[in-house]
C-alpha cells in the first residue's frame, strides 16, 4: 500500500508502478482526469479549475470497478460500523481528506493497494480522482467522517458520475452510512436531540452568510433543537459571532448548549454551557471546525450533568 502525501508523481488511477507516492497538494498531473490544482487555502475549492471535469466515461477502456462512499462515523475505529469496515477492507483504492485518512484503522491502511489523500478543500478534484480510478477498473472507496449524506460528498459523487456520461449502476455505486456528528456528539451530552432538530453548517463555503443567517433566524424562532456544524474557522470567524447574536435574539440566554470538540478523537472535549456563554468561547480552543454545538429548545434542561430534551411522553403517560 502507498499513501500519496509525500512525493510528486503522476496519478494513474491507481498505485504508480514504481511504488512511489503522489503529492496531492502539488501539481500531480492526474491521469484520472482530476483537476491538477488542489486549493489547500481557506477558499476551499473556489478555484475555477476544480469545477472542470476532465475525463469522461469514453476515455476509459477497462471494465468499471466499484465505487462506494463510506462514512467513518465520529472518528475512533470502534465508532465505525461493521459495514463500513467491511467496505473499506474490500476496497483496492481509498480516497479522502488527509485528516480522515489518518483516522483509518491499521488493518484498512495495510490492506489497501493505494491510498490517495488531499489536504482540506479540493472536494471536487478529490471526488473526481476517486471516480476516475473506479472507471479505470479499480474498486474504490471515498471516505469522510460522519455520514456521506450529511455535509459530505455522496451527492457530489453522483453529480460528477453523471457529468462524465457514466451511471451509478455502471459503477455499482453504494453509500455506506456512518454515525453523523450531531448524533455522536449528542450522545456525549445526554439526550438533547430526541425531538425535532435542524442542522446548520456555519462555515459552509458553498452557502453565503445571508442565507445561513436567514436559516438561523427561522430555526431559532421555532421550537427546534439545533445542531451547528463547523462553527468557527479562521476565515469565517464572524459567522460564529453572528450566529450567537441570532440565537440570543430568539432563545433564552440560559438555554443549555452542548459543546463537543473533536468527538471520538484523542483531543475530545465536552462541556454543557448556557447560550449566553457561547460568544466568549469563540476565542478558545474548544470551538473550531471539529466542534459541534447542540442548542436546546425551550424545554431542554440539564439534569445530572446531562442535557435532556423532553419528547412529550410526560403529557401522555404516568411515570
């Protein structure tokens, strides 16, 4: 197995014949049709090069392999589903964001023929690389934390497959679900999400802030609990402060909020705070892109150091 994060060579839809590795952050000249530029800056794939799909299905002579999008869950190996582990062990090639590749169990890393990883951003080029490897005849898994359908790449993969003139059936495309961040983080703080819940990503580079603000206002006015992904980033720190302002405009300042940093990883931190404490946490290590915020509704309370959001059983049953 080779992991391609050190040397600069050409990607050939599989491991290079000399066993060297490719540098995803460099100009790799991918032979799989992936974009040659992978923006590792904070613009997160905003470069026009990444929007251009290269090779089409007609450029590949081999019988297509299999392509699967696999959710790793919260991060630790024992948080991965048995189905996800099995899918990764069956894959010849694994493609993913560098941080997610580093979460893979040793047995998966050792069993793969090739692992292709890129730094943050570059979602389009990374996904296209994975698809082109599958069109070239390899069994490929593209990985992400949480679930492939929650702020992840399952939808993008299908769009790119279609744009290449291929079909999902041709690649035996499959999605292997994983535990989403909201659920794994909720488990750390009790039971905050047992009623109606809305998820919002603050540092989504695909969504402008006015749209995010509109969603926050609408959600905060209603009786939903809210799971907030990617609350703070260096380039979008004002998003976090605006979010706090909007939440405090519509919710009681004493509303419980679960703050879970790096769930399931070595640097995990968990706190339950009041909503009014959130603004000052934006300048601490507790809140970053690996943090999920769980904002309670008007009925959520803290009991025995755990968040509880009543489901409504108390109005129908005696217990």
